[in-house]
C-alpha cells in the first residue's frame, strides 16, 4: 500500500509541477514527491522538517488546522506566515472518503495556480483516491490492533487461538523474528502513527485506571537485529504524553479516531512509577521498553482435538512465533517501567539489559506501595541524601573510593553517612544478606 501512496503523490507532483507531500490526518508523513528544481521553495523548512521527522510538530499542525482543512470539501489555499515558520504558502487537498478527511496532500504554493485550473480538479480526484486508500488502511490498522489487543489480554488457554487469528492479517512468513515495544505513558493522539512506522505489524493502546501503555509488534530484519524495534521506540517516544489519569481516558476515545489506536479493554498495564529511593517524582516524559519475541512450542492440546483432527497450525508454523508475544509484552512493559525508575536506562530500555530490574519487576516490586520496614525511615524525604549515598555505595560493590568520587565527597563524609544509614535501618553493611536486602529495597522503591 505504501507504493500506492507514493504513486499518487508522484502523480500530483507531475500534474501540478510542484513538490507534493501526503500526510495522515494526524500529520504523520506517509509519502513525499521528489522534485527536480532549483526553486528554493522545495527546501521550505517546514516541509524539510516534516520529511526528516516523518511528521509535523504540534505547532505546525495547529497553524494549518486553523484554516479549516479538517472539514474542507475542496482545495484550501493557505498563505505564507514567516512568523509561524511557514515561509512558503500551501495548497492543501484534503484526502476524503465518504465525507471523512483521512489525510492531506500538500503542495508548496506561490499563488500562481488558479483554483479554477482544470489540472487542480484532476488533482482533487487523485486526493479522493488517496482518501479511499487511507480509509482502507485505517480499517486494516484498527483490525490488526484489535487482534493484537486480544492476544495480549488472552488467558493462557486462549493464547494459541488468539495467535492464529492475528497471523493471517499480520502476513507472517516462517522464520521471521519479532520484538514488542512498550511506550508509557501514551496519550493516543497526534505524533507519528504507530502503524505507519517501518516494520510495525500491529499496535494497540493498553489502558489501566491511571496509565495507558502503547504496545507495538515490530517485524525485525532477516538477521534478527533489533535496530528496527529500537528505532520505532525512539520515534514513538516523540509522540504525545497525557497527564496521569488522563491518558486512559484519551485512549478510550482513540479507537473511533481514524488512524487512532484501539484500546485493549481490561488488559493489564504498567502502574505509574511512584518515585525513586530519594523521593523524587517519576519523570513526566515517556519511556520505552523493548523485548524480543521468543518462539514457544504450541501446546499439544491446541494442535489436536480428541478426534485427531487438526485444531490449529502444526508446531513450527509461522503463527507459533506469536505464542511468545504475551511474554515479550510483559518483558517490554517491565523494561519501560525500569527506564522510568532508573535514569541510566532512559529513554529506551531493552529487557535483556535490565540487570537486577529483571527480577525486581518480575516480582512486582513497588506494587504494594509499602517499602520494607527496615528501609522505611531511610526513604523519608529528609533522608534523601543518605539513601542516595548508600545506593551509590552498593552500586559500586562497596568500594568506598569509587563511591566517594562519584558523589564528590570526602571518604570520611561517606563513612559518616553510611554509619547513619546503619543506625536508621538497623542493618549491618558488612553483612552480605543485609546489603542485599537494602540494595533490593532501594531499587524496588524506584519502581
């Protein structure tokens, strides 16, 4: 379908002898036309930025939407506005289908083309064809998102059936490799649409009471390298962030929005980070987690029925890789959660490289909201510096010299603070068990 969009853009560019760009209704870039010209307009900064970012900024979107393009039923001429960064005027051809705008074809415009020009009427017909394709793509993305949501929320006994349902629309090939990307918090509005990113098979928003997390299933390159998943995560992090408590409400309305992400109603989601061991609040910006999908064997009972008739694809077939998606989703969420807790992991954390956070997130660390009694006093705001000191000391495997250098304090200051920690907690930092308890408690508090 991408090739179809590119052909339409090239057709408009050739027809009107002007560089054209096709964006979705959320201003995510879909296709752009090459244009052989020495005209400086082709290097318009807003157009160039849109191509490089694969989408327009919220400010640019707000500027153009002021001209009523989302409701227009014909070409819209928009004058240049240097103060807004729009150096060259635009001619906008809304891409509509059955009265709904699904995207826009943009042309740099110097005002020379009359709105009565018959070529523009032909270009309008091309825009309508683009609208039909965009509407079909929107429906296909929503369908794949619904099926991914069903797979993520499926009970163990239903995972095989959910994987079988997603496999045909995902167009899997045997031997392909995948990863799951989790982004939290996710507002489900604007930015680059997840389904438009290279390699994204399906995406959905998983809503909880106070947080919505985006799930994206990414097809990796043939060698299994995960750069594509990491690139998708970084791009998605440039998307919108909703305030805690509002993200889930926003996602609840996203399914009806063309190009929006369908929510997985009732699926589990990551809880909001409660703050680090020093009492600081969780970062407002989103974080992402990435985890490879590990192919798992199909349960025997899901392959054959009692009458020996085949009940699903045989073991080893392409849908089998999807059986590992729910576990990869759990790991990706854990990685995103760990990145919110640990600055050195931000903004994109890979589950394979989480270190102790793999165990802490798996154990549901931080979920109860009640720290271990031994460290409760240490985690009070007035002891923030002591908590930071002992956490650094434990991170450095008890090496006083490296710890003092990292903190920028004298060794005697370090020793004094550590003695205060022992007094507050009743733990002996010379005891391996006490050190393990304290270290885990401090890391868990970050979650």
